[in-house]
């Protein structure tokens, strides 16, 4: 009699009907459910539990779970049901909305397969390896179980094709951060950065997601032959923003302007009266410029080159010549250093002081001596 009632009740259902059921038993390869408002049992084969491969039914559901199901087969006394089809139908509507709006959403990586990652979104979503990160990843095994932000880049319900990208989310975020950073930059700001790349003409420094160029002339107060002589890739540096070209996303930076200048504390390095060694850098009509420290040149006025009168500095000095100088005046504020070569040279008069006396003096002394002897003879 019960069998007849079941058969009658089964006949009330057709393939494609939607039902609700509660899980009563979870076996290894199938799940038994009680159909709502019915005494009929329903069976969900393990293949109909999820859009992903499931090893054990208990990986997908548990006893007591309430499920939305679809009838896929009507047997004599039971209904064969699918959870997967209902989940997929609900999912496609939601996924189409996400795809059309470009929404970013979080999802857990369910599996790592050859060529990429698998995500369960009610339907199987695939993330090709090239769309996982903006950088090369050799081993994806650590990604299983992680949640990442995704965008749908390809959707085809008929072909059951769903392609996701985490990389596009990362790149868009970087783009926004870059634009926000560029918009916030002002000339004169001093910020931290990391040397990213070195070229013949300077160094590119990452200042928080955007690179700026430190031209070779802005690396140091001293002359630089090669940028690699001054900075290395990965090095943390302080940089000053020189200019921001927002139309072309170009940022000019300076390391030199964040460093103490060659004239800083010059009065302590070259106090008045001190003696320094320098090199003649330039000769002009009114004197010579001598470099006493890197980037610091002092002027030796023509009157301070020699004790002798000279018409031009070229008579005594030549460029590249090493000389000793004495500091006459120093000013850090005006970046001025007055120096003298003459002060360290002996005067010509002093050098001739021990020379023989003039002839007329000798003659005078000799006459006196002869006169004295003649006096003695007369006596």
C-alpha cells in the first residue's frame, strides 16, 4: 500500500521540477534527502552535488542541510535530484550581472590544476596562470584555500565557460594608486623611494607605485661618470620632487637636493687662516679658481697669487696644477671663499736678505781697513 502511494506521489513530479529537501543521510557517493511537503525520498548522486569534482559527498553537504534541488530523473519510488544544476542556474544570473557591471568580488581557490586555478562560484570558474598575478609565478600550490579578488573577463553560459582574472584587479588598483599618488605630488616635497632601475642617464626610483627619474646631474653634488657609481638597485633613498608632468605621468626627482651641499659647514672645514691644498680649475683675467673640496672653489685674486707684479695669472699658474692656499675670508651663506697663494710664499726681499753687500759698500769697508794699517806703520 505504501509502495502504491509512493508511486502515485512520484507521478506528481516531472524532470525539471524545483523542490526543497533536507539532508537525512550522507553516504560516500550519494546523499539522501527528505522532500519538503512529501514523504518521498530523494537521492543526490555525488556528481550532482557541485560543479567541481568532489571526492566524498561529505565534502559538499552535511546532515540537516536544507537544499534547493532540481528533479533530473523520476524513478518508481524516488526522485533523482541535482543540487549542482540549481546552484549553477542561480549563479549564472549573478555572474552575468557581475560581468556586465565589472564588479570585483572575493572567491576562494578550490583547486590548483594544470594551467591555472579553479574557483567554485556555483559554476566552475577558471583562472588561467597568466591572469593570476602581474608577475611570474612558478608554483601555484600555496594558492589553494586562499581568497582572492577577481573580475570576470569571459562568460559563455551555453558553453559553460567562465574565465576570471585576479591580475586585472591588481593592475587596476595599481593604476588608481598611481594616479592618486601623482595627483598628490607637489614640487619641493621630500619623500622616501627605492631605486628600481639604473640607466646611463640616471636612475628610476619607485616612490610608492610610480617611478620618477633622478637624472645623472641630480644624483650628487659631485660630478658623476656612471649612475651605478652612486646608487644601486634596491637601495632606499630620499628624493626631492623637482617637477610633475601629470599629462605624461613624468616625475623628475633629485637625490642631490636632499644631501648636505658642498658649502654646508664650510666655515668649520675651511676656517679663516687655515691652509688647504687645492687644484686650479679655471683661470680668468682677475685671478684663479681653486677647488679645495669637491664642489667648493675659492677665488685667488690676481693680487694674491704672487709677491711679484704679474700681468696675468697665466704667467704663474696653469689649470690642473696643485697649489697650497691660505683662507682669507669664508662665507657659507654667500658660498664665497677668498684664498691666497701669496700668503704662503716667502717675500723676495726676505729671500735676498743674506746675499753679499753691494760693491760700493765693500769698497768703503776696504778703505777704512787700509787706512787703519797705514796709521799703524807711521807709528
